[in-house]
C-alpha cells in the first residue's frame, strides 16, 4: 500500500465520491417516490360491481416528490457548503485557535517548523495551522476541501506529550488527508446524512399535525411515520457507510504519513502514546463540538467506539500495520504516568 | 461507419491530451521539488554564521569545531552556486560537501552536551530549534523530491502512457542518492 502513488489515492477518493453521490441520488429518488405514492394514492370505496381500487392523484404525486427531494437536496447542499470549502473556518468553528502569528511559545514554534518540514517532504504547500488549546489528549484534524484552503489543528496535549518526530508523523497523517481529498469525501457523506436526518424532523411534524382526526389525518400521520422510518434508516446506513470509508482512508493516511516523513516508527510511537493515555484513563475530548468532527480526528475520540460505527480502525491494528512486532499484551503500551497532568480537564 | 471511426479518434485524442497534461503536471511538481532542495540548502548555509557566533561566546576552546563548520559551509555554498541540476558530477560534489557540513554541524549538537551554560542559554535554545528544523527540512526536501520523481516515473513508464512519453520526449527522471543521507537521518534529537 505504501508504494501506491499519491495520484492513485486521490483517484480512489474521487471514485468513492462518485459512488457516494450516485447512492445519494438513488436514495433521494427512492424516498421521494415512496413518500409521494403514500401521499397521492387513495383507495376507492368498495361498491357492488367493483372491488376497491387504488387511484393515484398524479399532480399531487409530482408535487410531493419534488418537495421531498428538494428538502433533502437543499439541506445536504447547505451542510456541504457550511462544512466544506474554507478549512480555517471549519477549524475555528470546532474551537481551534489560529497560531500563525504566535511567536513566544516554543512548543508552537516547534509545531510551525514541523509543518514546514512535512510540507517539504510531501511536496505540498503548508496549510493554515491551529491548536485546540484545552484538549489534554493527543489528537489532530485536517479541514478544507482542497489543498489551498486546508487547515491543520493539533491538540495542546499532542504538542506537550509527543516528541518532535512523533508530532511530525501526526502532522504528516493530516497532510495525507488533505492530499487525498478525504475531507471533500467526508463532507459529501455528512451532507447526505444531514439531508436524511431532516426527513426525520419533517416526519415528526406531519405525524403531530395528522393526529387531529380530520379527514385525511390518518393518512398524513401514516406518511409522517414512513418519513421518520426512511429518514432514520437512511441516516443509519449513511453513518455505517461513512465509518467504513473513513476507516479505509485512515490506513491510507498512515501509509502516506510514513512516506512523507520516512519514519513509520514515530507514527507507531504516537499511536502507542494515545493507547497509553487511554489506558491511564485520561479524560478525552473536552469540547462537545468535536464530536461532530470525530471522523476527521487523528484518533477516535472515545475508547468505547468500535465495530461498524467506528470511523477509525482499532489502534492496535493501525500500530501493527506500521510495526508488525507490536504486541499490546506484552508490555506494549508506553506508561503515560509521567505525562504532565493537564489543567482544566 | 465513418461516425464510429470519428468517435474512436475523438476519444483517442482526448486521452492523449489528458495523459500529456498529467505528465506535464507531474514534471512540474518534481522540478519544483528540486528547487526546494536548493532553497533549504541556502537557508542552512545562511544560518550557520549566526549559530557559530552564539556558540563562540560559551565554547572558546572549541575553535577547531567552529572553524571546521565555517570551512565546510563556505565550501558547500561555493559548490551550490556552481551546481547545475542537469549535471550529475556537480550534484555529486555538492552532495558530498553537504555531507561534510552535516557531520561538522553534528559536532555543534555534541557541544551543547559538554557546555551546560550553552544548553541553558535561551538564544542558543532557539538557535538549536532553528538548526534542527533546517536539518529536517534539508532531509525532507530530498525525500519530497525523490517521492515526486517516483510518482512521475511510475506514470511515465506505465503502458500505454510510455508510448506517449516517447513521442513527446518526456525523459525518465532519476532519484538522487544523497551521500550525507545517513548523517542527516542520524542527526541527534535535542530535547530540553
């Protein structure tokens, strides 16, 4: 995997983007047609010479289908626009501080230098750099839909607890996400899930307004329930898909990080320190807003996340991909007890 | 029948244009990466006088180490001015001079261990950070160059792009093997 060219990684991300977009269009069409059928179909009363028949009001069908598709697509687009594009904006919205002009903190100076070094190794331009000041754990993220609008943020904990080459490996991992256009892919998936979640809200409104026993009220309530179910199912499937793609992109970013820095051991070292921190029971993720961006982070925010919904491969597997001799049961995790106790955790 | 032939011809031309542009883009990327090597070497040479001045005040008895660094720096800077990216001989000479410079600078890293005053000095600490990052940048720019050359060559030599590359005389680029690679990779990590 390490020999795979950067170009191909990008091409794969584009292919996955295309797949996601087609799946999205397909599910929007399916949902719109299902809901429109429910809304426009009527059973004719049974008469002596005719069994009851289904009659469809085609004009209503078209209106409802357009309305449903419009709501999903517009919500998705709005979310994509607000999440994508400018990485600096996304970083600020997640509580990160711009440190481009900070010169007095030696840790920040080192971090800036490291970003410049990695930019040379990856032959990319340096992104805007941010710090998540109140995060004691080791983590990082990249944002922005294209390399010239990208931003990178690392936690204060990462600045304090990682040595120089480990921090470089983490930064290089984020560079790989930028290069491979992973954020653009993620933003599309998030937009999709968001659009489907809106159905849930619309469905709830319809269900309540349909409860009054008026004529057709039962049908409206029924449509509401259908919309809720479809929206939830769609969002659930979307999240599983997002997690599966995200896990794959993490392995690729790890491989690329090793290529940019020429130093897979340091990446493994950083991951081991994260494992060590988790075992010492340190509280992670102080900012709730980071939860929304957990797929963008260097490591999973919560230890409990695993299986289908996890956006990252298990820590042990990521380390073993870099360092096959790693054995977690045989005294593999570094002790983080000497690590500086973070303030305000 | 003619339509089918025309369509096939159209697709072929489109393919040629796309592949040609891809080759040009990749060539620009690695040529730019090559310039970055020169930029970082220049940065390295520019900061050495400042480094030596700072160390001088603390380590008077280490004149030999410092002179060695200055000499190696001047020699490398002279070769950098003369080097021509197309000429393998001058590149090799520059690589060797940079290798010697890297070794001489390793002596300064070692000094910081022998002179506690030096290690405690704030200005020296800042300078060591500068030095560490410039050494890393020299190594990183070379790695970046070799990575981008590999990427270019992979595309260049893959069928059927290789036919195109021949037609438009795209040449295979060669990765650089740096003499001082080992010295740079073993640059001591300074922790304060």
